[in-house]
């Protein structure tokens, strides 16, 4: 079945470091891909999305490129801040379904 | 307030009791979803609804019941709570079937 795999956390970085959180997917068709962020004590918020191959989603300095050849959607940010500390979820949505399939989440801790 | 709200935010109950978690959205979104979040599992879909009076099972529906008599409300009922249903529950809604979902703040449920 369709699935999403994320790198395990926590990922601990110093402020201004470069961030990469890996996400790969398995899908029978051509999904839309999403990154959601969950700040402590809150619900999930959409961070960025991409709907077709080679699309780049971007928001708040975060970027992710939809790579069909490697079935990946890695999240990157050039310079993280303490306020970026949160749990990040990669998710996919198939054209034939409206059910989001989530990865297990990656916790990011950014130290001052 | 506009958006999607959940109540209660925290609930402690005992094994065997019935519990209802409420979800309300003000966008008139057709699609609504219930997820549970457990460590190591990310978010898993319990039930979803495409419109009033239309509901369907997700990945982990056992022990849960839903109803949708009005577009804006989507309550989730645990008919006889079990300890394994201790979790954080998120409600979400979407205006279109194949697009981003908007999440509520969550309900933390503890079953003793």
C-alpha cells in the first residue's frame, strides 16, 4: 500500500545550521506531497506542498522538491532558528483518494 | 471564531465509559476527518466524512463511532473506552477532496 517514511529523530541542531529532514514515499500513482509542522501543544499546520514531479514547495524559508525518480520530498532550510523547534510530518495524498497518509514525524530541536 | 475547534481539549475517563469528542468548523468544508496521534505511528485516520450523513472508515475505526448530521459538526464517540484508546485526537477539514487539510488543536484523551 501507499506509505511515507521519514528519518527518525530527534534532530538536534544549533541555531543557523542547515536542516535536512528526509522523506521518501511509496505510491502506486502520482501523489501530491505535503509537509506539515506541529508546534508544541498545537495541531498540525500545512508548511508547504507540491502536486507534481519537479515542483518545489516553499514557505518560511523551508523548501522541498518533489523528486519522482527517487520518490523523495526532503525538507530543507538554510538557517534554522530556535522557533523552528517542532515536529515535522511528511504526507502524501493520492488523486484517487482524499485520505492523507502521514509519516511518523521527525522532531527538530534547535539550540541557541 | 472562524476555523476548526475541538472540545474538550483534555479528557480523563475510565475504562468502559462512553466519551464523545466534538469537532466544529466554520468554513462549511464538505470533508472532515478524525485522526489519532500516537508516538511512533504519526497520525492514523479513524473515520472520515465527505458530506453530511456520509461517513466511512479509515485505517483504525474499531471502537469508534461517528455521525455527521450537520456539515459543520463531526463528533467522535468511543462507545466503551479502553486504555489502548489513550491518545491525542485531531479533527481536520478540507474544502476540496484532493487538497490540504486544516487541523484542529487536538484533544488529549487519557483512559484509566
